């Protein structure tokens, strides 16, 4: 399963953890993916898209 939003295509980003001695360690920051039923299909949707869809619904 890919860790990407099926609606907007947003995925993970790279970030660096810095130790006390300033050594850089690359880490991944994953987005908040949730499985939602949209149009009868189960999709992986990020929380940002869910909030936007709720706002447009009103």
C-alpha cells in the first residue's frame, strides 16, 4: 500500500533529526492517511482533504 493520498496525491516528506553533536539523520514524515468510503470506493485520504471536503459540503 502506497503512503499517498488518493485525492490530492500528497505523500511523505524528508526531514532531518539533529543530534546534540549536530549529526544529521534522515527520517520520513508521513501524512495522516485514513481509509474513507467516497463514492462507494475505499480510498486512502489525508486529513487535510477530509477537512476540505467537509468545508465544501456546507
